[in-house]
C-alpha cells in the first residue's frame, strides 16, 4: 500500500497537458507490466508475512524489513533529482517519522500482528477497506463533500465488514485478529490523508525511504520493549527467504512500480490495485496455506471489493471533473 505526493503546481494547465502527452507516449506493455507487478507483488505480501513470522518475531521482522529496504532505497534515490532545492532537514525527518509510523508501523504492523490470529485472505479483505476510511477521514477531519456514490460505497463496505466479522456460525474469525487487521487500514488511511497536508521531500522515493527508515527504528524499539529479542530460537530458511522477498519485491520493486505508474498511467487504472490485491491474497492463501474459503468469506469479500470499487470510481470521477474545471479556467 503507498500514497502519491502532492506536487507544487505553477502552471496547472501546462502541467496537465505535459502529463497527458507523457502518458500517451508510454508503451502500454510497460504500464501493464508495472500494474501486474503491483497486483501480484502487493497481493502476495500477505503470504510473505505469514511465512516470515513463522519463526521471526513479528516486530523484529518489520524492523529488519524496513531498515534494510529504507537504506537501499535512500542510497539509490537520495543521489538523484534536485538535491539542492530539496534539502533534507530535521522538519522533513520528523514528518517522515510521523507518516512512517502511521503508514508502515500502524498500517503494515497491524497486518503483521493480525496474521497471527486470522487467515491471510481475511486480513487482506479487511485491509482493502482503506479507501472507505480515507473517505470518512476526509469528511470528518477536513469537511470534504462526499459524492453520493461514495456514500453508497461506505454503507455497502461497512456492511460487508460487519457480515465478515460479526455473523455467528461456521467460519467465524477471531475478533481480536480482525480488530488488529482493521486498525491497519485506519492507520494507513490517516497517514495517506495527512500526507497531503504536511511537508515531505518533493522526491517521492526519497520520502518513502525516509519513512521506511523511521518505521524500521520504531519497529525495532517496540521489539526490544516487548522482549522479542529474548525469545529468539533460530530462524527457518522459509522465514528468511520470505523476509528477503518482502524487502526486495514488496518494499522496493512493488513500491517503485507503483510510483512509476502514478506518473505514467491514468489514476483510474492505477487505483484498481485496491480491489485486485485482496483477490490475489485470498487465492494465494488458499493454494499455499490451505486456508479454508468459507461462503461467508466469499460473500463478504465480494461486498467489500464492490464497495471499494464504487468509492475508487467515484473519487476518480470527482478528480477528473476538478481537473477539467482547472483546465477550463
């Protein structure tokens, strides 16, 4: 999961025209390759987390993942772009700490902890509610008007969540695990919304690497404070390989493909990852972990994904209308 940085626009009409030309010039094969990478890689991270925490303590795993990925990305991205006008100071690092704590410690950490109690597919479906929470936070914190289609999506989506975790009978899931999984998209949504209102480095990959480094430190402190280091009993090969996969593919390749797509492809197309990733996660969990796909999960998952699709489509339409209005003026 990642967010786009808000650029400083000087000539909006000119910028929109240049961006449109760039997107037309980008080969469609490259776009679909990058989009397929985001679909598969981000959808498979739930499986990677499950394997990695089999023998690696969850908070320690998060710390190693984001520290290593952050160091590599910062080393690569920090040398490129306009370093002179995009200087990194204490204010940028403090902001990166706050946003990294929300997006990665709260968002990703919630998933890591939740997968100790619930199947990966269920966790992915609950995390997929992030667009619902973003809409709610936008409305409550900033008073943004919600289009009718978004309101319909919110009602349907939260109904799907209630059906998934609140209905009695067979297939009932752990309420504690579900609460942890729901805390993840709430934290992610909060960080995503407030990213638009804080000052971060203008270079997206530099900002992301700083957030990863800060999150890695927070994860590490939490691991020490909870006594995880005293409970180490060796790591399996499978957990180490899974952690490497999360670092290289989940945090580096997947995020880089996402950032590139934000610049090269229509947002309406890029946004489809929000309702494709949970489908990928459910399928992989069923194949590799033999997770039971109950009728409740299938029905609730369909409801949640449909709601997310409604909200994404409505927000993309609103953004397109705002863009057209800006060009017209």
